[in-house]
């Protein structure tokens, strides 16, 4: 019987960590508030929509509970279906909100270095999985990682700790057998979710966190540029 080889798992947030996604998210959120006839939040508040579940952010901005389901439906329509936004990657093309987006420079090279070093890589995002997978497919990220895990369509799995546990189940992660994991993300949701699951979080300073947010929520370290990622992960697991 072969001895268990402990897994080294790196869980990667999507928005603000692998992709610069604020263009599409903010555009779609703006459409929601316009459709509801409500004032559009200011720019700082719009940026806070990146990371948490959309329903949570809508409530924080005064959308009443009896309008949340409709608001989420409007958002998902613009985000996943209505190709009305200018594609930042192809002049003249129109895309839905999810593709009004780009991969951060340097990320493909960093993911390749981590896979070459034997890490198991998985996207773990609070974006619904049925939205996250096409985004990862479109930008070539699916082939750079071992799996993509996201929130559920029915809202039974929306918080980052729930997504992390779901990823652990899918990967056969077993801490008791010596497996180790690290969350990599750019928002408080990533840090809090990691802490709830008993793992550490490496903060990504190029994302959408506000000043001091990642340290305040317990990230053991924050890196400022994408080209630091592989070395930071190696240092952690060493």
C-alpha cells in the first residue's frame, strides 16, 4: 500500500486576483440600479461589489428584500447574456459583463510556475460556478488550473468558506493526512473564508481591497505585484 503523498493546494480567487473584472461588474450593477429606479451608488461603493455575493452587496446598498431576487436576475442577465459592452480585448466587439474583463499581466506565467512545482491549483470564487467556468474557459484559465469551484445557482453556497469546503471535497483534501492549503485572494471575503476553514490567506495587493483591509482581516502577508505570487507560495509551503 503506497504511502499518502500530502497535497499542496493553492486556492485562487477569481475577480481581483486572476482577472481585472471591475469593468463588467460595475457596468452590470449600474444597469440594476437604473432598472430598479434607484440611485446608482458612488464609485467607491460600486467597487465594493467586487468580492462578496451580489445579494449581500445589494442589501448593503438599500435594495429591499422583496426586490433582491429581481435585482439578482437583472444582474445575471446583463452579466451572462446581454452582449452590450465594448470588449476591452477586441476592438469593435460586444460582450456580456462577464467578458468585459481581462487577465492580469503575469498571471499565466505564475500559474505555470506553480503547476511545474507540483502544486494543485483551483479557482475558488463566490461568483456562481455556472458564470465562473465560462469566464475561465474564455480567458484560458481553465487549462492553467486543476479545477474551478464557485457558488451555487440556488444560493445554498454563496460565502467563501462554503466555497472553500466545497473545493476541499472536490479535491479530496484531507488535513488529517497531512494535506496543506493556502487561499490567495484580494478581499476580506477571502481572508475571512480562509480563517473559517482553518487555513491562511495570502493577500493580493493588485486587487480591489481598500487600504488596510487585508491586514485587518488576518492575511499573514500581502504581495503587491503578480510576479511575486509563485515565490510567495513557495516561501509559505517551505
